[in-house]
């Protein structure tokens, strides 16, 4: 009901605004040739502060009509490239609501343009790139890029800091066309200040080969590029925060520093943080994390537990996290032809997690045949990670270029976990219980190289490129496992004790090479020949020893848990593609044939499994431009997915007697069909933005689980190939500006439907999940004094099971977020963040409504307001919780995690800003020794947009 009232009030405001606005019309003609000036810009600015009120363009005959002009004194500016600008001050009112300027004759501009003021449109679209003018979207004091992104139509920032654009997760953020701290978007969105930013560009990036040849392989990466202001490219800027506080249990602290030095092409950025309030201004990387499941599973995050930290903590996984992190990013041009960027980043995280979960395993029969698990999980995890990456681009000449990107990450992880589990059949018949303690220690690295050489022949359209991508991952670990397991649903109840230690050694080596050649075959037509070689070798060795009571040593070999696997997959693929392009559309179609050999060896038992594959890889891409600001894109491709060595080997793993697993040597490879449809439309005059996206995946021979439940309540799981897996989702967004109050409205709808098949006691079970969501957001762009973000997100989820339809469930989540900030000219800043989460349809005890309210008061200090003293309270009502629902296969799981509660903090922030205009002949400084003589440099974004 509240959401309905919000929407009605929005459209009522629009209707009222239309009744109190003015109209301006006229005609633009060249003063000499008397030609009509098509597409000349007509900009109406508020006289008091020169902020944009309305924007319009002249028609083909030079006439224009600009509507919805606010009443009041306005400046009308008319511009056309190569002509002198026309300006006139007009006072619009009820009595002067329709103004006709008649015919306006524009004169050619003189060679000396003098000082020219350029007014830019807040949003523009060029092909598949949506560009936002950052200065058109105002933010609060001490904001970061993340706060600016919340203002943009079609862009969402989740509670954990994840950025979505046009319904998809943003995987990469560039700064001036170059990677910033590798491929970690949060290091940009949570650290860069908005006053440095000129433009924000959102697009689907091609890989290096596709961008060069012009053939789109369908593998796009949702990317945001940040272009910095030219007058901010020489100087220093940064921010340091020192904060301390307390709660009922222990002290809290939140310290961070960000410093950048820009000198033309050279950029250096240092970032560091230390806190224990669940705040990570980066994406936490886990090289040794477990992989995801099959096609139909779905995880629904219900509540934003785990948030905290003055100014927006980012972790949403629950638990209490202590973070230490530091990193350095470097970018420069060496000589005239080489662009270089790179970074080093270190983080040390400790997570203390207490979880309570309730899981229902659906089994054929009446509801009392289902198995229910209640589990308490306490763990302490420590993770240290080092990341190093470089990006080197060398332009030999206009026809030859080389791109090299080496990356390496090192990680050390240790964890101690205590788990207590109770299992029942139905809700009352005891099956088993378990008390388990596990300690793990892992260390290893992940190294990779991307190298691409590209050559362009004199004949337009004839090119070749070679890409070379080797990689290696190493993961060595030790494990100790002690558990006492009691089983009751047997003739004679019994207890099983496990006391084991294990050593694991896992490594993988990959080699991927691609050659691409393009040849024009006619006007606007081109062929591409593509050859790909891929090799993947995985080795997995495990040694497990049981405790020997006789001598007190771990020297009893556990045979089925001691083995060495080697899994090798080699493939060769040849592809031929055809492309046709003209002014309105771009079409390409092609297909490839791949031969592959999969060899899986059990070196411990001297056995092997060999499989040979022949596959077709069809691709199709289509783009149609209805106009400069409206287009339709369609993509399709097919690809394979290989089973892992563990999935293929028929070796029983009973290290957890409640969950026994084995492999299946008869597994076939998966084949995934992927479809994408995207539509963009933007009205330059009204600034209305609409886009729609549909994504669909259909998987043949999907690798899913066959689970058999034993009489004692334990489960035996084996991977099998099953059909019927698909995932379809769609997203619609409509954004438009309001003039009074000056703000932006975003309305979005998302729909998804997925299906997967599992086997439960050898009976087929289809799990179908349907989700419908609606989101509305309102963000202000008032120039001074008030900043507001409001959003409402509704999500309806429906789970359906063919095996036990009586267990079908519907659940609903509603989240309201209000983030108002009031700031005065004297330097006072009042800010609050209120979130209300409502949950229904979950298990008993998990249908919790959560009001999460945080607030702060701050005073800006010093003459230029460089400093700020802030008092902050997190979770004023002491109601923070983390609830998660997981629906996968034949299981429904609700998880509650202990999170940060109310605490108080006082912090001091200092902002550094020192800029100077770049000199005509830029100085290189001490870094000159690493390069040749300074030159003009290279075009920053020559290969990410044709």
C-alpha cells in the first residue's frame, strides 16, 4: 500500500508540474545561406545558479518547441557547432507561459572563440554506451563514487556494495579507460571522490580480440568507465579517516586512508584501511572457496545482516569481521608508444561467525517423510591475500599492437569450525545427531597471463590477432577432523567416532591459445576464421590418516580417502563467422566444430576413464539502430562444460558420515545455450531512459545430484546427467527526471524463472523457482543543503516441487530504504540511514521484520571545510539481524547469523585537495628514467569502442 501511494504521488507530481510550466518555440536559420540548423541545442538554465531546467533540439526545418519550462527567471542558450551562441534572459510565468522567439539568425563563429561556456546533457547514448555527465548529479559532503552511482538512472548499489547496471552486476570499473586495481570494482566505487569525475560511461565491454576484429563473440563484461576532469589531472587529492568507539562487548575502530597523485598521464593511488566493523572497501577474493551448484538452484538473501561501520559497511555475509588492507595502483605512459598500469593489493581478514540453520530435505511420501536438520555452526576464519597485476599496451605502429596482462594472487587461509547437528524424520522422530570439530589450513597461488598481438593490413577489414593465455593454480592444505555421530533409527542405536588428519595437494595448469583472421568479401561484409586450442590439467592428491589408539599417532591410512587423481582435457576448435554491417544494423552468424578428449586417471588405483567429444559451437549476434539513441541487440552462443576429476572418480568419501559422496565415471559433458536480448531507448529532450534485458540459459546433460537417504538419516550423493535445466530472467527499467523538486525517479521490474532436476531416492524431482520483483527509487539533485535517496524493493518468490507438491512455498521480502542528509553552509551535516525489511513465508522463527536505523551528526572544520568531526550511531534500535533463505534441488534452508549490533563511534576526517593546471609541455618528474622521451601518448580508449 505504501508503495502504491509512493507511485501515485510521483505521477501526481508530474501531472501538477505540467499544469504550471511554460513553452518556448522559434526557428533557427543560418544568417548567410538561410539554411535550417537541424539538431541545434536549446538549453534553458535557471538564472539564479545556471542549473539545467530543460533541454531540447531543433527539428529538420530548424523549428523547435521546448515544453515543461519552470516558471521563473531563465536563461535561454542556443548553440550550433561553428556558429556564435545565442542567449536571452526570459521571465516565464502564468501570464508569460508561451513565448515565441520567431526566426533567429545564427552567425558563423570567428576563428578566435574566446571563452565559451558549454552546457552538457545529463545523459547521452552513443551506440551501446550510456554516458552520464557527473556534474548533473549532486552528492552530499564527503561522498564517494558509490554515492554518485546511486543517483544514476538504471544503476543500483546493493547493501553489500555490489553495483548493478541495466539489471546486471558490474564486473569491472575503469578509470580513464584503464583498469583500476585489476578487476575489483569496489576499490573504485568506495574510494574515488565524485568531484574528480567528469563522465560515467556504462557499456558491455568486448575482449581484446573481439574489439579489434569487430566480431562480437557474445562474451560481454558489464563495465563502467570513469573519466576524470581535465583540471583535476595534475595534483594531489585524498582522504584520511580516524575513528574509534565502543559497544557492549568490545571497542570498535574504523580507520582508512586514500591518497592519489595525478600528473597528466601518470596516476598513483594508495589505499589502506583497518577496522572491525565489517567494512571492506574492496572485493574479498577467495581462491580456495567451494564452487557453485547446478542450474536450478537459487539463493535468496532476505536481510542485510552484517552491515555496519560509519559511512556504509559492505559485508553482507554475516559474522563479525576484522579487516586490514592496503594497496597501490599505478598508471603511466612510457615513451610515446607504451601504456602501463598495475597494482598491488593486500588484505588480512578475520571472520567470527555464529550461525543457526534449519534445513528441510524433501523426500518422496507424506510430509513426515522429509528429513529436517537443525544446525549450530561456530567458526573463526583467517584469510590473507596478496594480488599483483599489470596491464602493458604497446603500439609498435599504426598497424601492430601488443597487450600483456600478467596476474598473480597468493593466499593463506586457516579456519576452526565447530558444528552441532540434529536430524529428525518429520518434526519429531530422532534420526541422528553429530558434534564435529574441523581445523583447516591452506596456502597457494593463482597465476595467469593474457597476451594478445594484433595486426591490421593496409586493406580495410583485413586483420589477424593471436591471443595466448596460460595459467596455473596451486592449493596445498592440511585438515584435522574430529566428530562424534550418534544414530538412532536402527535396530541397535550406535555411535561412530571419526578422528582423522589429512593432507591435500591440488594444482591445475591451463593453456588457451586463439588465432583470428578477418577478410573483407564485399561492401560492408567480412569473414572471420578462428582457431582455438585449449588444454586443462588438474591434479588432486589426498592422504588421510586415522588416529591409532595403540601408539597415539595418526598412522592408519584410510584407503578410500587416500588417492591421487589426474584430469586432462584437450580440445581443438575451428570456427567460421560472417558479418554484415551498414548504417542501421549489424549482423553476424557463425559456427564452429570442436573435438575434445577427456582423460581422468586414478593414479592410486592405476585406473583411467577416457571420453571423446565432438561438438558444434553456434553463434549469432544482431544489432539494429532505430536512431542514435534507440537500439536492439540480440546475442546467442553455445558452449560446453566439463565434469571435474572428483565428479568422475567412483571413490566413496565418507569423511562426513552424515553426507557421503562419490563420483560417476559415466558423466557426459554439459552443453549450455545462452541467449541475450537488450533494448535501449533514451529521449535526449525529456531525459527519459528505458531499457529492457532478457537473459536465458538452457543446459543439456546438466550435472546434478542423485541423493539417496539411508535409514539412519545420512545421505549418499552421486552426480548424474539430467535434462530440463534452464534459467530465464528479465529486467525492465524506466527512469525520468522531476523538475520540482529537482530529482530523478527510477522504476524497475524483474522477473525470473528457473528449473532443475534432481533424483531423490531414484525418483525424479523438478524444482521450479519463480521470482517477481519491483523496485522504485527517488534521488534528489538539489544543488545545496539536502540530499535524499529513497528506494523500495519488493520480491515475491514461488518454489514448486514435482515430487512433494505439498511442500510448495511462497515467500515475500519487502525492503524500504531512506537515506536523507541535511547540510548547512556553516558546515553542519545531519545524516541518517533507515532500512526496514519485512519477511514472510519462512520457517518458524525466520519471519522477522527488521528495522535498521543508523544516524550521524558532523561538523566540517577549517576554512575550506577540509576536516570533519562526526558522531555516529549504528543500529540505534539494536535490531540488526541476518537472515538468508537457500532453495536448491530438493532442500529448503533458512540461516540466521549473528551480526553487529548497536555501537557508537567518533571519527575525524581530513580531505586533501591540491590541483594545478597541466602545463603545455608536461613534465615527467622522477619516473622519467623508466621511459623514453615524453610524447603525445595514445588514445586512452581506442580499443574499447569502435
